[in-house]
C-alpha cells in the first residue's frame, strides 16, 4: 500500500440551473478513485455551493495511482427521482508522483459534460503521500518523468540517451459494445473517456517500467496516439525516447541540457589545434518503402521506393579510417537495441554527426474482427515489421540510427495504413553509453565535427552508394561530400549555417480510388501508395527549387485514406543550407518542339518560373556568397541523374518498371510538359502565394533566420471541412479543391493574425482526414510569434554573435581556458557572419588602435577574398592576434546592449493577471525561461450534441468544443501551479456529423508539458546568453556546470 | 466545393474591434462583410472576399458565445472558456452596454415591458438603428433594471458592481433605470428638444435629493443602508410637498414673495418687466407641480409640466439663461425671508433640485 491520495472538494461556481422551479441547484459531489467512492453533503439551493469537505483519503497501490484517473462527478440531488449528473472532472494525478514536479493540484476545474459541454467550475485540492517502495518487482514506474517535448527539456541535462521505448494496449471500444444500444449517449461517451484515460495511464506506466529497465529516469518526445479501429477495438500506443536526465541545479545559469563541444575539449587534457576540415561524409536521399502485409494470409507486395536526385563522387580521403572507427563505436552502442530510433527532433550539440535522409515505411493492413484485448500481438507485430523496415532503410543509407522518428495511422472502415518515418543518421556514441567511450576517440570526434556543415556530409560510402546520388564538395568546409538536396524530419540543428530565411513548403495531393471491400480495397490502396509518395516527393522538390532553397526540415508526410480517395499532405520547412550547393533552376521542356505557339507558351512559362525563383530569393534573403568554380571543385560528372524504384528484398517480385524521376541535374531540373496533367502541375507550382509581407511561416520549432522573438504569442487551432461536389470528380479537380482549401486556410490565418505583424507562424501542423465520402477535413494548429523587425534584418550578425557569445561566456567562466577555443568556434562559421564579426570587433573601442587597424585591413581584404579556406585561416589569425580578453569584452558588449534594448522595447506584459496560461506547440516560450516542468498533460474529450442547429451548426459546435478543450487544458495547468503548456499538440480531432438527425460528435485528444516560466524581464540578471538560448530550443552550446 | 465548417480558435480569444462594432450595430454577416469591403480592408491587406467572409463569420460566432457572458459581466471575468486580457474584457463590456442616443430617447421613461419591446420595430424604422441593435439595447436596459430593482444602496454603485461599467456609463444607466421606474413622460412633442443628457442630469439630481436614498445619506441616520432606495421617490416627501401650496394660495405670501424677488432683481434682469408680469403665473406653476406630485400620473408628467409652466413662458419672452438663473436663485432664496412660511427645509429640498433641472431644461 504505497500511496495515499487525499482529495478535498472546496466549492463550486456558475453551476447550471437544475431545478426549473426554483432556478437553483442542490449540488453534491462524488469523488471516485478505483472502486472507492466518497460523497460530499448536498449543498441546497445554490449555484455557487461551498462544500468545504473533509479530506477524502484513498489508500492505493502506486500502480493504480498511475493507471487510474481521479474522477469527480457533480450531481444535482433529487429527492424523488434519480440524481441528475451535472458533469465530471477527470484529474490525472501522475504529475504528483514524481518529486520534482507538482506537489499539489489545486484550483478551479471546468465541470464537463459530454452533452452540454462545460457547466460551471469546481474547486478541488488533491495531494498524494507516497511511501517508498523497495519491492524490486514492482509493476509501477512512479518517478519516471514524461515529456512531450522532442528535445532535451530546458532545465535538464542529458546524461545518457538510451533510446526507443514503445508500447501499445488494446481494448474493446465501448461505443461498439452491445450495451451501447441500451445506454444513453452520455453514458457511452463517459465510458469511452474513462477507458481511454485508464488505458493511457496503463500505457504510461508500462513505458515507465521499460525505461527503468534501461536504467533511465525519463521519457522525452513522448507521443501517445489513439487508433479508433471501430468494431475491432481501440488501440492506444505510445513511443518515446528513454533518457537519463539530470536536473540543472543553478537556475541562474540558463543552460540547455547538453554538453557543448567546447566542454569536451576542456575536459580532455590534450587540446588539439582546431581543424577546419570535415572528415566524414553524408547524403540526403529520401528512402521510402511502401509495404503492405495483410492479415488473413493475404498479401500484396509493393515495391520499395528509394529516390533521390544526386550523382556520385569520390570519398574524402582522410575520412575513411576514422569513419569506420566511428561507425564501429556507434554500432556497438546501438546494436544492443532492437530499434535504434529516437523521437527527438533537436539534439545536444555533438550528438548528431551525420544525416542520411528521410526514411519512411508504410503498410496497409486489414483490421481483424476477432479481438482479444489481453493479447495485442497482432498490432505489436505490425509495428515491429514497419520498424524493421525503417531500420533496414537506415542501414542502406549507411546510418545506424533514425532520429525525428514518428508513427501514425489512417483508418477507414476496415483498412488501416500504418506509417512510420524518420531521418537516418549517424550519432555520436558518447551520449548513448555510459562511460564506455575512450577519450581518444572522443577527441577525434570533436575535432571532426565542423559546426554548421558536419551533419550535411554523407554518411555512406561514395563508392558503395545505395542509390545514385549527385555529390559535391561541401560548400562550407570543402573537404567532404554533400548531396545537392537534403530532406529530414528533424528540426534545423541550431549550429547549422543557413543563408536567408526559411519557409513553409507543402505538397498536396489527392487520388481517387474505387470503392471496394476488404482485400480488394487494400490492394488498390497499396498500388496507389508508391505513386503518391513519388508525386509528393516531386512536388516537394519542385517547390523547394522554386523557392531557391536546398534543404527541407521537419518533413512530415501524411497519407489519409477515405472511402473513395487517398490524400497526401507533406509539410516541411525549406531552407538554404550554406553547405549544400546552390539549387539549379527549373527548366521546362515541351514535347512537341515544332509547334510555334506552343513553344512560345513554354517559354512564357519558363520566364514565369524564373521570375518566381528570383522573387523568392529576394523574399527569403537568399544571397549565397559568390564562389569561384575552381575552388569548389566542379561537381563530379554523372551522366544522368535519376531515381529509380528498387525492390526491397522482402517483397515478392511484382512487375515494377523503373521510373525515371529525372531529378537533380544541377542546373537543369527538367519538367517535361507532355500532357495536361503536367501542365496542371506547373500551374499549381505557381499558384502558391507567398505569405503577405511581414509574415513568415515554418513547421519547425524555430524559423531559420529569425532569432529575435518578442514575447507575444498566439496559439490557435483552425479547422475546415469542405464538401466536394460529387459530380464527376477527377483527380485534377480534387487536387485543385484540396490545394485551394489549404491555401485559403493559410490566407485566412494571415488575415486573422495581421495585427501581430511582423510575425512568424511556427510549428504549423496540418492534419488532413476524410471523415466521410465527400468531405475533406483539414486541421491546423500553430503558434504566431511576433518578432522585432529591426533586429531581424541582421540575422546573420546575430547568428555570429550568438556563437561568439557562447565562446565568450566559456572564456569568462573558465579563465584558464585556452585561446584556441575562440578560434575554434569562429572558423566554422560561414562567410557573412564571420565578416560581420570582424567588423563589429574592429569597430569596438575595446581593441587597441593598432590591432583595430589590422582587423579592418583583414576584413576588407576578406571582402574581396573569394577563397573560402583562405578566409577561414585569415580569421583564425586575426583572433589569435587580439588578446582573448579583448575578444571577450567585445563580444559581451554588444549582446548586452541588445538585450537591454529588447527589454525596453518589449511591450509591457498586459496579461499579468493571475490565471493566464499560455499554450504553444513549441518547446520554449519566447522571452521567457522555463524554470520547472510540472508533468505531462494528456487529455481526451468527447462532445456530442443532439441539437446541432441550436448550438450554431457544425461550426458553432466545434468552435465551442475546441474553446472548451483549451479551457480545460489551461485549468489543469493552472491547478498544477503552472502558467504555460509547451509542446502542445492536438493529436486527434475526429469530427462526425449527421445534420439530418441534428446530431454531431467530436473526439479530441491533446497533450503537452505543463511548465512554470519566468519572464526574462522579471529576472534580475539579464544574461547575455538567454535571448539566444531561448530562441534556440535545441540549446546553444551553453556550458554545463560541473 | 462548399465550406461545411470553418473555425478558428485562439488560446487568447481574438477580438476585432471593428467587427465587434458591426455586430453590436446589428448588421448581418453579409452586411458586415459588405461594409468591411467598403472600408478598404481588402486593399490594405490583400485578402479576398472569401477570407473576409470567413473571418467575419468567425468573429460573429465568438461574439454570440460571449454574449451569454456579457449578460452578467462578472461571469466574463471569472469564466475559463475564453482567455481575454482584462483591458479587452472591459472594452467588450463597455461597448456591449453602450447605447444610441436616438434609441434611448425613444424608450426613456417607458415601461421596460413586452409591450414596449413590440414597438421596437417602429423605433428601428424611425431611428434607422437595426432592430437587432434596438433589441440588444432594450434588453440591456431591462436586464440592468431587473438586477438593481430590488437592491439597496446607491444605484450607481450597484450598477457598477454588477455590470462592471465605467462610472459615466453606470450613471447613464442609473438615469435610465430611474426614469423607467418612475415612468416619466419624455416622448411628448414639446419635450423633443431635450437630449438624453438633459434628462440624465435631472435624474441624477432627483436621485440625490428626492429619493429615499437621499434621506438615508443624512449623517444623523444611524443605519444609512436600512432604507437606502435610489429608485423610488420619497413618498413622504411628495406628500409633504402639498404644504408648499400655501405659497401661492395665500395671496399675501405670494405678493410678499413677488416683491422680495422684484426688489432684489430690479435693474439686474434684462427681462425684468416680463418677469414681474409673469411672476405669479410662474410661481403658481412651480408650486402646483410640487403639490400635484402625490399622484403617479402627475409624477409622470413632471417634465411636461415643467416645460409647459416654466420653460415655455420664459422662452416666449426670450429670457436669457443668465436671467433665468438669477430669477431662480432669487425665487428660491427669497422664501427664507417669508416669515409666515414654515417649510423652509422642504422648500429647499424641492427647489434646490428643481432649480438645477430647470436651468438644464432651458435651452432651444
């Protein structure tokens, strides 16, 4: 009996009138946990009852504490008939089970009824006394912390990142049980809510056990999902990354939880002179597989698609042996794991060594009717299969690990598409093991990690490439090979050298399919999938080129299945990576060259495309430095770039033709217009309207190129459903409708948020579903953050400053630290920031006149200098000449000033009243510091109505419901003592309507991390580090206190 | 392709002031969209009409959901569903309870009943204010009336406390409630020249001096809250006013009063001769108004009577406002020198208020 749960019901307010005669209510409360129920007295005739109950005490196992939610029911007492329920509150007491989080839950909770929505509020106090349990074979996993955040949480440090944890539990869906025919919709909804609450508690406990087995103490990037499989049941599944986290003791030092490369160097006795070389290699293909294994011995095989658009080249010579060593190390670290997957999207510096490209796998399954809740093996096996596939794809790319990993499903009737995707990567073993890495290797590792471009270098052997790729020498370090395009599912590494700003890029696609049953349906879907993947990829590639960019981050491809169509929606954030080559333009080629007017039309189109590219380059400030061809080394010639379909070994030999994807020839990305379809494609390329001026958007945590966020944030959810006219639907019309839907939605968002300009929509998360035959539903959740326009103009400068800041603080903290550090961090930066630095350094009065003169000289020389290498050496020299002290003052001076200015110019916080809870899908709050994580918020709600018209139709109904969900999330966070939810995500929003019956139902599942944050302006010390650190959630290379 | 569902929900509820105004003014969504288009917003933002339509719909829906809370503003402050910064909450409430001058003039002093509500169509056509807006304003009046009707304490304070209105608006509502409660006639043609502000000014004076609450404010009262009712005129006071009749009924007293006033004002008044000629009529008028106030019907006609008996005669003789002031001051003060008159306090309570009202009513 290791726990005592104590609950006190204080008061209620704004209760609904339950007695028409008196216009009042005789309310009382039932408090239930497990099988024990307590009741308060009836408070007669009041809409604001004051119960002030005793403490209700539940003595329970900690296993139950984890699984069960506390259930509070408010009822209206009725002497003659049954008591009427007013509504319920479910409280997840998990946050009280680990010591660092909340100690008490106390506050006003909305009383929720699945039919009437929120009906007043109730004030509750909950406490838990937990006794130490020494039982080694316990079933509970109290104390394991859970985070939805997909990076190491702000006030923690990652000691070890253990790896992938997953679990799923299954049950019958109460909505489909026989009893549902005789019970009320309310009873059925409540049964469902309770069951899901119970299941997610159980799931979390089981995952926690796995983490304890791995000797971890936390799960980061925890993602829990529900599959409503209808008659075949309800699946709750979760994935996450097990970690051992250390709480950072000193809150004053706002430090991301990770070791910086410089730290490593300090620790080691031998400090090598920094090398500017890049010793390993990397690439960026998309590696996709579409598998389909059906139950009932029915199997359809679909070819595995590996596509990329690159040529091949020769290896960087120095890299060879080292790479092998590194690989060996990592391999041994990862081999113990069944799946070397990580749900993280941002990493401690040095963790991510190389990125291979996107790997994804899909599989079409038929849901089986027979169901045994205690044996979820089939579902387990399905996912195991997919993960195995992902693993092998990653291996094919020369990677041992998959990062930014996620899983999803799309269900329509009995067909289910399982999808998994991630980014193949090579990781630094240091974080994966506990003290097994010898210092020597670590040393080499550090010096081989050029900041800003290292992750772009191809991880696979050039001579033994899994696919044809187009490689060039890295434009940053010139030593290693890089692909011409890089696709990833992770956030942009904070140290990546980026030119200009990023933007949201979406590929949208619909495909009609015949209505069919069971196997035939599954087969049809399986056959369509590879083509969809291919087209989505082509669209992404075209749009990326049109933007003049060369890399995609945060790529998320969603394929949804409906009765008569499939939808594909890919979102990603395009950026221009300084390390990758400048993308070539798009060239249009006609099929009938003899036709004069046709020719003219083509050239007109070509001109339009070229104009668009030029405009985009200007819009996103993409001005890569001019570099002489000789120095870069010309791209390795490759006769024909193409992607092809490969057959994965596991698949049976279906007839698959090689598809000519014609991607990638550096300067001629040819679009052949051979039919109207292609024409449409080109048109659709040009229909995407850029956001109005002052707006930027991305689907990653932060917008590349903007660092100076101000504190105003606005999180929102927008939902649209359109009905397609059922008459003669064609793929083209569908595509147009879908495209318009998404574009109009974005336009509406820009319009609505116009008062926030200049601002950026971050973490734009689109979800598409097909709730019914002719309905398309798109749900968007994002956060709009304002930023300071004046500072935004100097993005490159701030970038340089930030890293210098880092260096300078290091220096300050450890004065014995050698000079080399500074020169180390500098050369790794691309040309423009370095130059900026020189200028700012030279103009500062802190430098003696003579030295200043030299600096100026050098920088002006640097201006003209076209050779990259030379420039780097030059800079290193400059810095060495100046004394380290000078550098420190120089670098400290400017950020402080800027910080102060920012604080002054920031609008006074209008929302200072108690009770304001901010919500954001990001892992950080701009202009503020997270001081405490209070626990995970994971809530599931059902709302149903039988008076749809009266509630304002479908829009009114859903609008109210979403507002209520926000309110309930905020109330729970406030009760935990928090003032914000970070990493908020609406994982599900299933909406069903029946207008003829005047009915509608909606299910919403949300999650996030409840936190306490403190405004930077409220902190006494304005650390120079903070603004940068908060803007870069993936953590700048701050110093870890020892 | 038709949009079945289209919503936007922010963690902080977005309030567009312009759209709020259109909504309050009772425009339908399509009218509001048309008006917004005309305002040139499309050109400014580069948005399309469809975007504007969707945006307007969304705001209207939000306002509809907020309306329930606006009916009891303290609820808006404590509710959890909409996260709205305090300054915005205040704006929402203030604007919701604001009313149109033209409208309030139509219903001021009328019983806030279903019957009046039925006449709102006519008021709408007459004033050009949409019926929807008329209904909102009418319902606001009625709601405030219902809530403070049975309450003790200062009317303005009660309104402020229960509706969180600004001081100014709370005072206006106090006047509206006071007028509705006493059913003062304000709609007669001869009263048309008076603005709501004129009436509100009089209402405030009357609340301060002629109600039960006014008595309660006397420092001698041991329990000021006991009978502090601001809504109703002090019945006892009205009854006592009959005693003033002696001022005109007793011929000697009237003559003495006249001579006192005339002596004091001789040479100071531009309209002295007119005043002298009219004195008895004016005095009779003012005193008779007081004496009649025991009957509800005459209370209702108070303003009609004042205008008929005092304002119109002055106006026909072209009294300058300053002369009116001098006259009224002297007229009230001289009574203190009438030895045979015993109701000095009563006279002051009556005339003090009336003097203020009359001065306000004397304009074109």
